[in-house]
C-alpha cells in the first residue's frame, strides 16, 4: 500500500450537497455481526476474535509490514481522538472546518458509509502531511465505521488498489458514490468473513448440529402444516357439498309454497379468506378459546335470501381456523348472521352448536364425527333462521 498515492487533481469540496445514496443493506450485515459477537461467551474465544480483528487493522496501518514512517502512536491517537488529534498540524484552518462539517453530519444522522467516504476524501484533499496522508485518511474512515459498530476499514493493496484510486479520482471530480460503494463493499465482505470466523471458533460441530436441528424442526413444521391443510381441505369440501344439498332442499320446499328463495354456496379464496373476522373472534370467545387468525384460514357459507318482505339476507357460515397459537389444531365454528346492519358488531349472531369442532392432521380418520357435528349445526341454524323470518 506504500505505493498508493492520492491524486491532486481536485476542486475543493466544502460540504456535501443534496441527497447522497447510501447502502442500507449494510444494516442487515451489521445486525448479523452484532448477534454473532454476542454468542461468544468463552473468554478464550473472545480473545481469539479480538486478535483476528487487531491483526487486520495492524496490517492496514503498516505496523507489521513496516511500510510507513509515521509513528504507530499517531494512528492510535487518531482512533481515540478523531479529528481533534489533527488540529495540532498546520492546515490553514481546513481541518477545523472539516471537523465542524463532520459534527453537522453526525448530528443530522448521516449514514456512516457516506460520512466515512466524505471525510476520507476531504482529508486527502487537505493533504497536511508530507507522508502518510492516505493512512491517516483511512484511519479517519475507520473511526467513523467503528463508532457505528462496524469493523476497521481495511483497504488491501492487491485487492483494492485500482478501484480505490479510481474512486478517489472520481471523488476529485465531485462524484463521491463510487468511494461510498467501495467502502461499503469492503465492509460487507469483511463482516461476512468475521461472522464466518466467529462461527468457526464457536465450534463447527455445535454450529452444524444447530443448523441441522433448525432444519429438521422446520421440515417437521412444514409437514405438519401440509397435513393440516390437506385435512382441512377434505372437511371444507365435505361442508361445501352438504350446504349444496341443503340449498337444493330449501329451494324445492319454498317453490312448493310459491316462494322464490335465492341461495348461494360459496367457499373462501385467496382474496376473501379474511371475511367474517368479527364473527369468528366472537365465536372463539363464546366457546372459550383463542382464534389465531394470523395463520391461513378458510370458510364456507350458504347465503339465504327470500322475498324482501320476509326480511334480511342471512348467511350460514362455517369457519375453519387455527385454534390457539401453534397448537396444531383447527377449530370449526358454525354461525348464522346477516350483512344488513351497517356496523359489523351490531349484526345478530346465532351459533349452531354447544361447542366448536376441533381436529388435527388425523381428521381424515374422524370424518364421520365431523359429518355428525355438521348435520347438527345445519339443523340448529335452520331452526334459528326460521324463527327469525
């Protein structure tokens, strides 16, 4: 890195102007890195991690490679004190003005990758030292990143030299985003490498077992949900078929009396499976359980509409929804309601049984029990509908 040199073809940049694109994707990497660090409880493993990070920074600052003549203590002071440590050097007030602008950026909540790139380039423009300006500029960028929880900025000669110089030259022409992206890409790659290192020293066997256990649990959960969805589909179809039979019997009976009864059997779809929310919550409360409506649910309804003189349009509804949270049970409730009143909580609500019907993935083996419960609900709700006509 000793042969990296900053270009002097520049026009002074007094401050950032307008909006500057940042890299919000770094937030996810930083969050993962923070969580991985917390997972290390063993002091020896923490020491190994700190040594690894210190080694990276030592190489960057030239302590190991001995590429620079500037004393190590200067760099350490820069990290501890920031720009205040530089005000002792003559720079015609440029460093002081940069420090004021930097504080304004911090107070405004400027993203660290933007501020690190700006401050780094700003210092290379000031160029206060005869030698070591690049290293000090990178130390300032590291200061910005580390204050936000990121890693030291390590610009590697073989890997980053060409893109680093190119980005600096573009920044000289007023185009800062290439430098922002370079610093962001370095941070992203180094965070990923650090996360991998933490996982390695935490113990490959433990990590592998944990990953396998999590994968197995997810597969079991998916299989259970698939079985539960399949069982629900079978009972929904049985319910839908039964309501079609009921609709036929009702229409025939009303026609014999010279009355036209309109019926419609409808099952929920992806665009309306959230209907009847208030009624389902009320039914669950009535039967003494919690309905988890955050999970997929289904319903089947029979709409009944006779002559206007006979009253409102009524809906016989069977709702299939998760009972409790992650219980692996589906509850079915039957109720009679109307959509006539403007306020949903003002609509009449009649229940079709003394209890809900619950089943798990083994419901296919107990279809007869569901059929018996279903027929009882239909009969009870039809009697209540008759009384309300």
